[in-house]
């Protein structure tokens, strides 16, 4: 009978250890589940960010847009030749006005 009491005590102690370990396992499983939810959320956010980034213009597209819409298009406007009279005549002022209008028109078309 003493052996039975001793054995029962040992089995009860093992059960208590097992129950404590089961509680730890349950806690760890809950933590793993929470972490997996966070990973899934981050993955979906990463996919959404990747989609947004893929819709952005490439550096080449930006460079092309800058080149096609920049003041470099005004390069077709020729420089003024000659020097105005001192004092400038009406023809000098009109020539200057025409050249400024040509430049403004060229820049507006860009």
C-alpha cells in the first residue's frame, strides 16, 4: 500500500507538470496565431504597396516628360541679330516685340 501511495504522489506530480506544460503550450499557440495574423496583414500591406509602386512613373518616363515639356523647346527661336539704335527706333522696338512674342508662343505650345 505504501508503494501505491508513493506511486500516486508521483503520478499526481507528473500530471501537475503536464498540466503546467499544456498551459504554456496553449499560450505559445495563441502567440503563434497572433504573429501569423500580423505576418498575413504585413504581407497584404506589402502587396498593396507593391501595386502602388508599380503604378508610379519610371525614371525614364519622368525624364521624357521633363524633356518634352521644358524650355529646351524654345531652342528653335533664333537669337536677335544686330544692335538697336541709340535711342531705339520704332522698328527696333517692334523687332524686339515680335521676338518676345515668338518666344512666348513657343513656350506656350510646350
